[in-house]
């Protein structure tokens, strides 16, 4: 895919030939690059995306994710996802190669999100933190499931909270788009113990965003042999804090 200079205005353009998912040979022209280097970089990214090479940047893969997912979701749902991707995820992971992002980088990002305070000194809510993490994890899951990324580093890092440890598949009602919180999880003498909450206020039903319902359904389908009463998130709180501390120290 050579790059060419437009002599009339001094800009550069790329003529790209590729084979689409139907096996059809196509050609794409991309114009308006200020320099030859910019045109060559776009060409390189285009080649990586069309070969599904996981050596591409996280930002480049996100473009594939958007292409694959945008048409499947309602506009409002997609706008919420896109805002999170553009403002909370790409600034941290965009330039990194997706194949080289490890749990350490995810934990460092989690620490940034946990440390955030607005002008009134208020942090992000636990619900919003979990939404951020779930969106990051959804991108990695997509890469694992459809583009042969080896593993999901966000899944290994665990979520930014503790309520998810007691959730089971039976707690989700995807028709009503809700999740039920009615259990307390503890680790006692090396055993997982599920009990009822200490207070009535701890029993509640939470409305989930449409995109989160869709991603949870997809996630549950990926869990082999899952039973209705099995916990779906098994990373312990102590392990999460240990890994976050270790990641923070490694990140300096």
C-alpha cells in the first residue's frame, strides 16, 4: 500500500487494497495527511487492523471494537460507552500495544480512577467505578473472543469494589435490566461463606445500563458449567488489594 503526494495541495494520501470479511477485494483511499510520515503511520495501522494482528495499539484495536459493536447497540447506549472509552480509557491505554498491557497497567489505571476527586472533593461512585472497569474489560474480552488476544488483564485485576464477590447468575434479571443485592460474602477459616446482610438496607435491586446487561449476558455465556447459584466473580478482596498495592509500587 504505497503513499502518494498530492502535488496540487502538498498533502499525502494512501491507496489501500484489502480483502473484506466476505472475501471480496476492496480498495480504500485515505487523503489529507500533512506529512509522508503520518500517511505511512495510518497505512501501518490499517494493515494491522485488517490482519487482526494483536501487535497493534490499544487505540487502533478500539477502532475495530467500535466498528464491530456500534451498530448492535442503541444510540444512547453507544454514546455512554463511547464517552467512557474516549475520556476514561484511551488517555491511559491508547498508545500501548494491546498485547503488552498487563494486570499491572490495569491496576495502575484503577488507582487513578479510585483517587479521582471532583471540584467538590467527591470521588467516583462505586457504581460508576464498576462501569468503567466493565467497559475496559469488555474491550479486552472482545479481543480475546474474536481476535485471539491471549488473555484479559482486566479480568485478572478484578473490579474496583467488593459487592461483586457475592453475585450469582440468579441475581441478574436481564428482561428488567436489574441486579439483586441480597447476600453478604465473607472468607472464614479459608472457606467462602455466603450469608444474609446485616441490615435491611443492604437488600436492594439496582437498575443496570443497557450495555452492561448485554455485556453481562455475554460474560455469563463464557463461563463453562456455571450454575445459577455459583458466584461469578471469585477474586477475593484481599487479593485485589494486594495486587493493587504491588502494581502501585511497580508503577512508582
